[in-house]
């Protein structure tokens, strides 16, 4: 994707969540519900040699980064065929997020989400 350079990196958020879960004894059980990021790369248009980066434009454009994430393959939610399986996946992900927020003093974020 090409988000703004000012937007927090999804890879950074994933790494923080996985680290916090690993550090907490009870949190380790939720690691299986958070994507397993193998690597990530952020590159600017000029680093990629894209023409736009070198054009003299009358109005500057918003700085963006190409952000690439490499992780194991996960099936899209559309592949889930039963409501029970969907509830299981959704519940596991939600529990992982809730555990991370509550165990690290971010209950106010959890309340906003709910």
C-alpha cells in the first residue's frame, strides 16, 4: 500500500502487539491469533526511482511510502464456510486485541472500540 509517511506502520503495530503478548505469560496463548510477520519494507518514491519523485510540480504532493508486508499465507474470511468457524476466528482475534489493550493499560481504547 501507499499510505502517508505520517501514518504509523502496520508492521510496527504488529511487532509491538506480538512482543507484548510474548512478554506476558497469559498473553502467549493469544499469539496464534496475531499474524506472523516475516519481514516488512518501507520505501519512498525516490528510493524506488519513480518519475513522480523527480518531477518539478507546481503543487507538492503528499509524501507517501510503499509499505510491503511479508507473512505466512492466511485464508481470506470469505473462505470460511460456516458461521461457527467465522465466530471462532473472529472471537480469537478479538480476544487477542482485548487482552493486549487491557493488560497494557489501554482500557480506554477498548471502551471506545466496543
